[in-house]
């Protein structure tokens, strides 16, 4: 796994801090419908489609936003 980011969501009268975890994967055929990731004993599912990161016209890595399963 790569890192966690914290986003602040504000609505009138309420402040929320939301943690997001992203996973950086080497290029592969990642199927978000069937694949799950397990890290430190916790299983995660994707939270949106994987983001393909390109470098010099080739797929460099995938970034997958995760949520607890």
C-alpha cells in the first residue's frame, strides 16, 4: 500500500475528516469487480475505477483508491 490522505468535508454546522487509502500497483490486468486487496490483515475493495498512470507512452503503474470491505 502506498499512503493515506485526509480530506476535509465541510457542510453547514459540521466538519468531517475522511481518510482515503490508495494502493499503487505495477501494471497488470486489475479487475475491480472481482479483485480484493489485503493489507495488514484488512481486506479492501476499490473505491472507484483504477487510475492508469502513463510514462513515456507506456503504462507505468495503477493507482487504486480503496475502502474497507
